[in-house]
C-alpha cells in the first residue's frame, strides 16, 4: 500500500493507512536507507555529486560515479542509485544526454603558460649593463644633441648672429680664452658659488640632520622652511641691492637664499630614511645619543646628503648667472650680458658650454665621492 494518496496524505486513524512502524524502508545496493529524491540527485556515469573527494581530481568535493576509490560506490563499473529508484531523479542528466568528455573535464590538464619573453639586459629594470653598452649610451647622449644643434644651424644657413654652429661657438670660446676673459670670468663665478653655496651647505646640513633625527626639530623648523622655499630667490634682488648694495655681498646672499631651504629639506629626508631598527639596536647595545648620531645617523645618511648637495649645486650655478646679470663687472653671467649687447651670440653659446662643463665636472666629482663614502650602504 502506498504511503501517499493522489490527493494528499490520509488523515490519521483513517482506514487504509498503515502504521509508520510497519512501513518497510527501501534500501539500496549497500544496505543503507535510500536518500530522499528531493535532496540527493541520482548519479550517472560522467556526472558528479558534491560532498566527497576523488583522489587526483582537480575539483574538490567531487565524487565520480563508479570510482573504485569511493567507499560508497556501487558495483564496479556501475553507478550506485542513491534513491533506490530504477530511473534518474527529476532534473538529473542521463548518460545519453551527457556530452562527450563530461566526466574527464575535472581531470583535464591545466593549459601550459607561455614562457615570458626574454627582455634585453639593456631594457631590464635596474639590471647592470656591460661597460661597452654604457659607454656607447653615454657617447650618444652627447653626440645626439650636438648633431641636432648642427642640423638646426645649417637649416637657418649658419647665421652666427642667430644660431651659430658648434664650430662657430668653439671658435668664439677660443677667442675669449686667448684674450684672458674666459678664465677671469670663470674664476669669479666659481668664487661666488663657493661662498654662497658653501655657506648654504654649512647651514642646511646640520639643520637638516636636526630636523630628520629629532621630532622637535622637525616641528620647529619644517613649517617655516617649507613656506620660505616657495619664495623665488630672484624676487629678493631689489631688496638685497637696497640692503647690501650691489657688490659681492648681495650676489652671495642671493646664492644662499636660493639653495639653503631646498638643501635643508632634502637633507632631512635623507636622515629620515634611516631604518628605525638601526637606531633601536644601537640603544639596545648601550650607545649614547651622541654616539648614535655620530656612528649611525651621519654615516648612514651621508650618501643622501651628498646627493642633495649635488642636485642643489646646479641650482647654485643658475642663481650665480642671475646675480651677475645685474651690476657685475666680471663673471660668466656678466659675459653673457655683454655679449648680448654687441650681438655676439656665438660668445653666448661658448659661455653656456663652459657653464655646462663646469657643472658636469662638479656632478661627476660628487657622484664619485658619494659612491666612495656610501659603498657600505649598498
């Protein structure tokens, strides 16, 4: 007798209803009670049921029907009917509807990744390059601008009063050197840079170390220095001429104002890049504050300080030319103004080349010094 009638369950105690204790329970092939059809779908070859694992399967929790490793399988080669019914449950896919290779999809090998394309060492990020390649690139960085200069000069018929060629600028430089003007102007500009920028370094380096090493120094000086660095130094020229006159003091003061604030902040940043672990270990080993400054802070930040000086040295040469444009009797900036008055454009280019060569020499010297004193940091 069926448990359910077509119209629904019979009322309790009605005739024809069997007692639940007398109702036989359907068992599957394993002797276990059959699962409810609404909760457990039937297994067919090639399909899977979540809830258990198949060794070697790339899909976790998948049971493949007929697998010998499954403890709850049916007879070898035949799937177990978990519902105890003879046909597939509602919504189950029969073997005749399963696509080809459906059962092996979980075991398909992963597609092989294409090996990365090999990048030439020259274009690899931060990779060392051979010395010949480095020398070749350095030569190109000089020859390409010279070639472009020559092409532009030829394009305007080589007019020395507009854009002289490199050869014409070289000849003008030789004339200045023979007259003794080039050497005197160069020495005057170097003297002003050493005074103004040297004073800026002497003030900015200790101040930057104090701002980078002590929070009190940072709180006291960084706001005002951060404000003053945005003031253009060239705007102080009328005030400096009024306060200090038009002699050397005003020019040195302009160089000082143009570089001291930037060098201070860059020095403080170099000191702040010191790992805190170095300072903590030094105190743990019993070092005093002065010893930490002298043996940890200054040596570790010295390469960064030299980098800051190297960068701001270029700004110093910019300001010395600006300072010599007004009320000067010698200097490379003065020579540029005098050549412009007489329309000697080739001499202007010659002076610019001299300034570039001096700056390049300073840059290389400071770079070598940084690499020497900071070799241990790398």
